[in-house]
C-alpha cells in the first residue's frame, strides 16, 4: 500500500524508512508474524525508521525508530505520502 500511495501521489518514501504490517479491509494496520525478527533485519539492512502496527509487547531494536500506526491513514501520514 505504501508503494502504491507513493506512486499515486508522486511523493517518494524516505530511503531509510520501511513499513511492516498487514492492512485489513477496514484500513486497520495489523501485526505480522515474527515482527521482532523483521525489525532486526530492517535495521541490519540500514533502515532507521519503521512504520509498524501497535505491538502487544514493547520491542527495542538498536538504531531503529519505531512509529506505531493504528490505521492505514496514520501510516501514510507517517510515511509522508498522503495528499
């Protein structure tokens, strides 16, 4: 969804930002399996910011700022690709 929104608005997502999560039919952002592993891997690949769904237990990954978003609208705002 982030890539589609970026293309539709002609606004690029920052190179050091990633988004991890599932979008429900109602626009809610939901967690995906192995979230902590995915976040560690994103940090290893050089990402500094991750837009993610709210997590049940707090996660800290060195060098990675976590931005929690409840809805697709919030996530697009955090990514800077909303009109």
